[in-house]
C-alpha cells in the first residue's frame, strides 16, 4: 500500500477586521449551521464534540452520524493569526481509504482593513487507486472549508445585528 500525501486549501475574503474574524474561528465539528445537502450526502455529520480546541495541547473528540469519531490535538497557535492541529485518531467513514492528518486555519489582515481566512487540510490517500478521485476529494474538503467560513460570517453578521439592536434600543 502506497500512501499519497495531499493538501486541500481554501481562502475566503471576509469584510471585517482580522481580530473579529479570529474570534469566530471554529472547526467543522463546531459550526452552528446545518451542513449542505452535498456535505451531508458524502460525509458523516458532526453530532457531539467534547474537549477544547483553543490552546496548544488541547484535544477534542467529535462523534459523527456514522458512529465514527475524529480526535484532534492543537499543535500550534499564534493568537489572532493561526491555529494548527493534527488528527490523532479517526474512525469516520472512509478512514481506511483517506487518512486525515491535520491542518490549519489562518486569518490574514488585508491592507484595506478587511481580512482573508485560509483553511488547509492535510490528508493521505491510502491507495494509488484513489488518485483519480483526488479532484472530488479536494472539492469535498473545500466545501467543508467554505461552510466553516460561511458559519464564521454568519456569527459576525449576528454579532453586528445584535450591536445594532442594542444601540437602537438605547437611543
């Protein structure tokens, strides 16, 4: 068996300060929104998460709808900029074909005061026969990244709406 190391990356520009985006950074298992129909059809859905994921050494474990789980350990944090993690165990669907290894989430301040969020996932295909599926696998991982980023945007919008409500009620 020959493992094939791969990386899937997604970047999204968000109209907010980098500090505000950083405060909404989360992983797929922490999103508040329901995963898209596409993601629900090809990936198990996060059901329940335990542990923490904010400081180096923190570990979290998520149970998925297929009965499997995924455990992560935080390996690096640059506050306000980047969080890195490694997958330390997983038994979710496809785990014998696609081994999730880890990744990172970065928030980069842009010149105009807005920011970009960059997500990276490292994985290994456990068989060379899976190589033709790499474009579909990367599309799926990118869809997962995009829903996390959309969730971050929704949290920011909800926060701004709450501020508007609070300021208009005090007027």
